C-alpha cells in the first residue's frame, strides 16, 4: 500500500501521511479495505465493500464523514486525496463514488442541486449564483495547475474559515484571482452573512490586518517591525519608552520640593536637606546639640522619658510657632512667667521635672538650631520654612 | 448548539472538546458559587463601611476580616477557577487534541477549590497572614499548590502535543499564564516552606523588614498582570473568533508584541502602590518606568482584538451577541487599567492618590471589571441553558446591572480617592494639623459619606446582577435533562479541531513553541523575582535597624506587644490604616518620615493599603488613649467607620493596646 500512496503523493503533491489518513477514513466510511481503496486510487477497480474496516486513524475527523452536519471540516480531507477531478488536465480520474459524495456535500452546503454541482465538477458548467456562494467554480483549468480550480477554491474557502482570514487573501496566496465584488462567506452556514469585507478594504487608516503577516508567510521579505500596527500605536512604542528613560534619568527621584510646606528629606541618607541638595548646616548643629544635651531626658529618638515625647508631631502641636519653642528652651520651667506653656497650655511642672533653660549655656543660634532639629526630625516640618521661621539662615537677621 | 445535538452526534461525543467537558463544568459551577459568596460578602462589607455596626457582633464578619475574605473568594474562587475552567474548555478546541489526563485535571480541581475555600474560611476565622492577596493560611496554600501542579500538568501537556502547526495566540497566553500562576503562588507563599522548615529548624527562615513589602508588591502585580490579564487575554483570543463563527485567530505581529509586553511589563510594576514609601528609590523608579511601558502591550492587545472583531460584526450569531458585548466591556476597562496604575506609580500623582480609595478602585475594576467581564463572556457563550428563550431577558438585566454597579462603585472609589487625596494634600500650609485633625476633617466630611453610599449602592447592584446570573443558571440546571453535556460542543467549530495544514507546518526538529514560551516565561519570572526580591534584600538600609526600630518597633516573642501585633495582622487593620510616613506635603505633621530600617524587626511589615483611618506610625507619640476607641470607635470620634473590637477577649484587647501604645 505504501507504494501506491507514494505514487499518488508524487502525482498530486499531497503528503503521503495525509493520503493515508484520508484513505483510512474513506475506507471505514465505505466499508472497504483501505489497501483496496488506495490501490483503486492508484489505478484500479473500485473495491467491493467488505465487512472489514480498517481502524480509523483519526476517529474524530473521519467518523462524521457520512453525517451531513460536519461538511466543512470534512472538506480538507476531501480535498487532499482528490487529485484531479474529471478535468482533462492530465490528472487521474477520480472514482465516481468519491466525486458524487463530494458533490453531494457541496451541494448541500451551497443549497444547490447535486446534478448541477456534478456537472460543474465534470464538465465546466456556468457558475450558479446561490445566495451563499462559497466559491465561484470557474471551470477553466487555471493555467496548468494540478488541482482543478474548483477544488482549489473550495479548499481556500475552508482554509479561510478555519484560520479566520479573509477569503480573498487565501485565494491570492494560492495563486487564484480573488472573486469580484462578492464578499465570500467562508462559513457554510445557512445564516451566512456577508463575510468580513472590512478587513481587506478598510485598510487606509492602518488598522491591524492579518495581511501583513500573511505576506510574511508567503514571501521571503522581512516583515517591518510594526507590521499591522496602527500608526499611533507604532509611534507610542517609540515615544513611551523614551519618556520612561527620560523619567528615570531626569525626574526628581527624591521627595517633592517646591513651595513651602513640603518636606525635603534625603531618602538615602535620611537627613533633611534643601532642594538644592545641600544639607542644612543648622540641622546638623542642632542634631549634635540635641544628642548631647537633650536626649538624656527626651530620648535620642524623641520618644520621651523623663521629659515629654517630642516625636510624632506632638512638638509641633505644642508649639505651632518656632519662636515660642525657642523661648521655652531658652527660659526653661523655672524662669517661665506663666503657669502653662505652649498652644495646648501644658502645666509648667506637669511632669514633676523642670525643663532646664539653656539661655545661659547656648547661643541664640545654637538654641534655634536645636529647636529646628527637633521640629524637623520629630515633627516632620519642612526644614526650609522652619529655618526661616526659627530665625536662621540667609533670610533671617540671625 | 443545544444539548440534543451533542447527544445525538456521536462524533461530537468523541471529539477532543468532549474530553474536557466534565472538568470545565466543575470549574464553571465552582466559580459561580464563589462569585455569589464573594460579591455577597463584598456588598455586606460596603454596607458596614456606611453603617459600621452592621453585623459587628462576632469577629467572623468584622470588616477587617470580611473584606479580604471577599476579595480572596473573588480573585481565586471566582476568577482563577473560572479562568482555568475556560482554559479547559478552550485547550482541546484550540489544539484538536483530547485533554491529557483528565482524571488528574479533576483531582487538581478538587484540591484547588478546596484549598481556596478553606483559605477564605481561614481568613474569616482570624488566621490571615497579613499580606494582601496572600492572606490564606499556609495549609490552604499547600493544598492549592498541589492542585495547581495537577492543573498545569494537564493543560501544558495538552497544548504541547502536535508541534507540527502554528499556534493561536490564545495558546501562548494560556501556557504562560499557567506557568506564571504556579510560580507566583510558590514564591508568594514561601512561608509554606517555612512551616515545613519549623519541623527541621527551630527558627524558620523568613524575609524581614521592608523586603516583605517588596515581595508582596511583586506578587500583587503578578497575580493581576501575569495571571489575570494574561489568562484573560488568552480566553479573549480564544473567544473572539468563535463568537463570529471562526475556529481560530491567526497570530498577528500585534498579538506577539502584546504577549511579550504583557509578561515583561506588568510584573515589574510591583512597586506602583509603594510610591514614596520606605522601599528603595531605584525600585520605585523601575515601577514607574514599567508602568508607563505597560500602556503599550495593553493597547496592542486591545487594538488587535478590536481590529479582528470590527469587520466581522455582522457575522455574530445572535446568541453570541451578549458575549461580544461583555468582551468589549472587558477590553475597555482593561485598556484603562494601566492608566490607573500609572497614576499610583508616578511620583507626582502617586502622592495624591496613594493610600486613598483609588487603590481599591483599581482592584475592583481589574478583578470585577475587566477580567470578570471576559469571564462573563465565556460563561454566556458556553452554557446552553443561557441561550434558551429567557436568555435575552436575563442577559439584558445582567448586563445593565453589572455595568451600572461597576460604574457606580468604580466611580465612588476612584473619584472619592482623588478628592480625599487632594484634600489631604491641601492641608494646612504649616503642616501642623495635617496629621490628626486634617484627616479627621475629611473623614467627617459629607462628601466622604456620599462616596461611601454610592460605593455601597454600586456593589449591591453588582451583587444582585450576579445573583440573577447564578439563580438562572441554577434553575436551568435543574431543568436540563442532559446535565453531563451542559457545555456546548459546536459541531461546526469543535469537532474538526485544528487540521494539520501542510502550509503551516513547522520544522519538527525545532524546539516546540510551547517550550520556548515556557522557558522565556520562566526567565522573565526569575528576572522579576531577582529584581524585586533578591536585590532589595541586599540593600543594607532595609536590614539595619534605626533607633526607632530598636527602641519602639521591636517585638520579642511572647511579649504583649508581639501578641498585639499578631492581632493587628489577623484583624486586617492594615486595610484601613497605614504605617508609613511619606516625604510629601500630605504627610507633614505625621512625624518623621519612615525609613527602611524602621521596619527591620517586623515580618510581615504592615505598611498598610489605604487610609480609611489615620496613619498609625507615630500614633502613640501624638498622645491620647485608645482604650475606648478600640471598643467603641464612635465614642470619641463620631464620624469613625471603624468596626468595634469589643468581641476580642480582655487579654487580646490589652495586648492590642500594648502594641498600639508602642507605636511611637
């Protein structure tokens, strides 16, 4: 049998394994031995039906062959091993039974009479024009093709439906002329609406089309990078990554500086700094003094101890204005004129321990620096505005 | 395409499409049940946000447990199981091959459904692990992992058959998403191994400090992008041709670019929700860059599918019209997702929308908007009971209610978040009152209440829509005679499968495309893992504790504060409270900016998702007593929507108080 298969394969250009599969299916359907069938194809008598049926290779596809419902998927199987129809183009005569079966399926699908289809396939009649014409069976032998054009068109229709491509494109690929103005319905459904026309016609706005990909399949030319892309999308693929790189390079990666009220803490060092990147010298001075003088009672992180907590913003709640806090640190509890201090009116000796006054130990600038450190570090205030508010820096008088 | 045809036609019964019938059916039903559970719980949670005393008696229905459990059921039970069911439906039809090992597939389903169910119950019971989308207890995670492995085996092996033909984009997306799902689950739940490791070692190895947040961000971006979006796109590429009566979608350059872009870009946006927090600055920048880049593959996929469908509108079978509409809705919301994500990531806008309801709005539109719409398209396409005479009426109601509910809820969350963000940023120019009073003035505001009402209304309408769907499906189930063949097998489209087309033959000696996809998918995942998990671990700032960490944020085993922190985790406090002071105007007055080292002694770090309540980083340092607030929040803050924790035992309350009082 392999010999016969190879012979047919050579003649028709269809791979032998496909032929074998189709033959097995056909044999099962007809109830004949597969070897006999293949022999017949290769040039012998039509075999008599025997009860012996070769096991189908592809039960999925072959089994429904006799069922009328599954006409479309059967198509490709029908096409492959049908070398030449009765076209006198130098091919092999197809057995009558096969031809008839094929004609019946096609007639049912297209809603035509079997005789009409048979006539077309065997002689070259005028193409009928049913409402859902799947293909125009032009009877010319199409310039020396091995397969008659009718079958090629049918194959093209099935292929287009299977792959979801417009029929015209597939026809062009196979070297046939696309049918005229008709929008071919690749589906054989009776509800066949006009097939997608927009795909091949509405191309001016650069909509994504499978055409470009199909061109790549058919030809050796390299595909352009943005094949099938709308222009705006292709442009975005250049603009947006560029923008992303610019962002990484130049956008401020640190905290948001600008108008007052915004914090400027260096995310890497954790230290407050002005937006120009320079550290605040007063902040550092104040930090040193705080660690030396104040952390004993207020803790290094400002969480308090003997003295009240400064952290969590409470220092800003107690002293909304920097000068008030400076005055408190300068004078201390014992020199404080009132019984309460601060915006929240805290009692002066509320914790039982007196707050020392540093007016005698530290200069005004030093006290202001400590207060600045406390307000920025523990209160989260903006060092730029606080510097000015505390009377430090170039803006202040000193 | 009714059950009768599939019953009569023997070919259909033996087709590859029939081989996955039962497992696809199981997934469909399980996902619908989880959908009902999830949206019901989410609707109740949204009511609780407006009327905080709703169902607040026991811990099981407390907002902090109910909401994450609802999202768990929706993200995993509904979306994940639903997408997998759609894959089981799609893969035999795409490949023309019977499903590999359907029994293993069914076992996989059992493990996954059971694992997700007990995971959600675990969250309600108070066993949350404290990481968003990874709250399920380790036992549940292990069970799910076994199920996922079985599922991945079935699906990947089926797709890998028959290398002699070109593949539809749907197949790439499906293979990659399944591989990524398993990888994500494994990496995100590494503490499963830690549980096993405790058997061997006394101290299980875990990530510490800010790196737990980085890992969580990587996982969260991955589960949305590498799983939800990728698997969803696969189903879209499968459905689109079928809705217009075609069998396949021929690969286009657009689909190739969309596929790779999706896989590479989305997972690298993991730090998008972490703008200005204590994570490394370079990581934030990468998150922004890739959030921008993500716009491209999403647009590409939308353009590709829309272009395919646009010219074929007239080919749509009337019974598929609803599915097509749902597909379009999903695509539209999908196109908006990267824009919403970018708003969170960009520093300029992230400072405004960060820690607001915007974050939850993005989550809603991703899970219940885009991906669910695609899943609805699948559900209405495959289930014959939906296409009977009543179907049109059900579809109309379901469609309108779903869209209306999503629109209301999404609007409330996104716009509400924007308004809140701008209000907080406005603040007092001296920044002094931004902390407590500034926040409270917005919490008390009528517009805040208004947005909550709109959100609640939207989620309830959405829940009603899904109840309609579920009840219709359930009723139809009882009426259908042939229940085993409930999922449609289309004799035209399904029986033939993909023919071997000689013209599309590829070299059989070349590496199979599914393997190529798998390897590159793995490489992309590893790359993201290295970038997001390994490299930040080497950042010494995250490992070196600051003074604050050593003095305040340290939790020795067995101490009251440690027990209290565990209670904080399992009650889901992080969904409404943050512990992260950012260097922006909004946070001025909240105290010192949070640094990586502050969290060095904590695992997992409760950075917080959004601020429905104020930031707690330096709460105790601002003074005040919180005993009353925990037991009845409205005693000292009448505007509060915080649930009452009266149901905690006195010992638990004391421990929680000890933890809160330590937040200096």
